[in-house]
C-alpha cells in the first residue's frame, strides 16, 4: 500500500504540510501543483502512521516493510495477511 500517510506529530502538521505545498512544482506536467496538493489535503482526509498501523494490525495484517518519505508525507507498506 502506498499513499499519503503522515509520519510527523500532529503538532507539526501545519508546518510539514505547508512545506510540502511550498515544494510543489508550478507546472502540472511535472506533478501535483500546490493548489492540487492543498485540495487533496482538504478532501482526502489522509491519516497518520500512528493511527493507520494499529488499524492494519487489527484487521489481521502484519506489516513486513515500511518506508516513509523524508518529508513525512508519504508512506509505503508491505503487509501480509496473518
């Protein structure tokens, strides 16, 4: 599973998300623009790693591998149903 999953503390959300918005390309051909990223944050309700990981385990998955982006915005998980 790969998605926007925040690995920073909730108190860091404002600055971490703003830094991600500020780093967006201006050209939509090169990736999500700042406006597109802001829309995603407003409408998609991404969660934090500390909430998602216990949900995966409670649903019967074992997290075998986890990769977090340096900016704390993206996460990738390899899970096994146990």
